[in-house]
C-alpha cells in the first residue's frame, strides 16, 4: 500500500487514546473522510470524526468509551458494523473496513468486509478517500491512494473510480459532488465527473425526496448557493428535482423587446439573501428560490408596455404546497412562511414607487406580521439591476419605507393586531348568537383601523361597532361601556 510522508495531526487527546487501544488490541485504525480533508485544506479540526477499523468495531468502541472521562454516550449498530461515541460536542464514529456492491434499482449496497484500500476505493470522492494512520508503527502517516491531496491542491471534485459507475450505483453522490463544489470555495467538478452526472441524471429518481432535500438544503445554506444551483441546472438534475425553478431559464424576444432571464436572476437573489442573512435561515432562502416561480404562467407581451408578469406572486405562493408535498418538506409553519413571503414579495417595492399612505403601511405590517423584517431582506435581495443609479434609488426608497413603517408601527401598534372588539363582545352587546353578521362586523372594524378611520383602541372600535349594528337594525342589549 502506498503511504505518503507523515503529517502533523491537529492534536486531540482522543487520538493518543485510540493509538494506545489500537496497540493493546492489535486492531489497525485510521482517521478518514471529512476530518482529513478539512485538516489538509483549512488546517481546522472537525469534532465529528470518522474512523475505519480492521477488526472488532463493537469491542474497540466500548474500550474507547470506557476510557473517556465523563459519561460518553455509545451507540452500537451491529447490522451495519458501525458504532458511535458522543462526548460533549465531539462525535466519534467507528466502522469496519468494507466494500460495497449495488442492485440497479436500489442505492442500498450489499456490504462485505474489506481491506483499507478497498474501503477507501468505495468512497465518494478522492478528497474524502484519504486516511491518516493512528497505529503505533506509522502514527500520523497520510495514506492517499487516489490522488486526493493533488485534487485538493487543484480544487477538483473527482471520484476514485469510474464516475459513471459511481453515480449509477449511488445517484445521491451526484448531489453530494455539487454540494461540495458549493461548500468548498473555488472548487469545481472534474470534466469526467461533470459529464457522468449529466449522463446519469435520471438515476436520481430512485433516491428518496428526503435524502435529495438533505443535500439540496445544504447547498442552499452555503455562502454562495448559486455555485451549486447553477451546476444542478446545467447537469439536468434541477429539471428533475425542481422543474418549477428550471422553467425560469430563458429569454423571449418580441418586436425587439426582451425580459430578463428569471433563473439567473433568481440564483443571484438567493446569493444576495445568503449575504444579508447573518444567521442562516433555510426557509428565507427557499422563499428567495421560489419567489418568481409564478412568472412562466403569467408572462404576457403587450405591444405598448412590453413584457409583464402580473399576479405572479399570488400564483407562485399557491404553487408552494404542491412543491413542498412532492419534496417531503415541512407542511406547517415553514411552508406558510415561504408562501407569505412570496405572496408579499413585490408589495414593498411597489409602495416605494408611489406616495405611500399610512393606510398602505398599516396593511403591509398587518399582513406580514412577524415576517416583515425578512420580507424587507427579500426585497433588498431582489434588487439585481446592473444599473447602479437605479439600484441606489431602489435601496434609498426601501430605507424611506422602513422609516415610515417605524413611525406608523410606534403610533398604531398594528403588527399582528386583533380587532379590540371580539366576537363575544358583539354577541353580548346585541344579544345575538354566532352568525355571519359577527364576522362581517369584526372585518369592518379591522378595515376601519387599517384605513385609519378609527384608532386601534377599544372605545373607538366599540362605538364604531354600535354604529354598524344600528345600520344592520340591531338593538343594544348590554352596553359594554356602561360605568366606564
């Protein structure tokens, strides 16, 4: 087996412990995978560390756990030949060296014991197929059988073996390849890797949506998601996974007038959100990704005004549930959050293009609620014009709107408000039972507050209710203001 020169391990006391147990038990053990990659690439030590053993995994793992201080948690998975030890924020995963074979219609492998070389050969990419010995006789020696160190230097993602076979056997690795390009700055796919993904793209259909979304979400949460999204589109994977986003690509021309390419605009918006998003919010990034999906079906050409996409926000928001169900994404508050942001995505910018009224601001605050700040981030991210003067104007107008919102909110307390007069008070006041009239009165009070016709206060709302009741022929049975 080819071995490279010794390298300096970033020191974890646990490495010396494992070295000693390896010597005592006679079981060879190696650090593999992401720890080795990131240490060589960034000089940083991950606390999630994978080990390959050539021997009894359960016995070895229990020995490690027994000698760690504190109360480490241990999990043994006998069917898979793996074991895990958790201590504080450190996760140690031990696995016996293995080789894999696959059936054409499944990505679940048939596993057999193997040598270290066979184990490294089965791994996804060369940069993840390096190992460091923790054995007494060659402690700290790098084992690089497939040129992983060279690929790290060249910033290339490449498979250790034939990529066509690799991706056909385990199609999820196509997503992982693109995810690594998105996560590792400056990296790109090797040409044969890129072509193999294009050739095997349809194999992704045998992978569960949950596994696909796990990789897809990791791409969205990178510092520059467009690097991965663009590759997903170019290789044809995006059209299979998210055809609604792939359909945004393209520019149509009529009578010399064109519209922007909404796909490349969209991935720039997602990048902008990543830049503005100090604490990464996955669902805000989903809102950015899907904010224009209603445009293909609403696209119209008008001889005088050119291209328009009227109502695309409402159409797009209505498409979200179907997409989330298909991709097995959460159907609760996360989906509703994305829907709300898409539906309102053009409202703030539209308000900046006119003399905004207090009423319009109140309605925006009422409808956006706790998501107002995220909505404004999305609006700022949506500014992708290359015209610097126009960009400055948009951003200045958004700042003015934010100031107006602050003034209105401090005065009217309108965000997430409920009409001060409840349905119960309406029933008690007029001596009526639950009916459509109660809903109509509550809605009228709400609209009067949003329009600024009455303040957001109980007494004003109650007097307005009495006026409405009189118009509807209702008699007051109990005056809720009596004695006040």
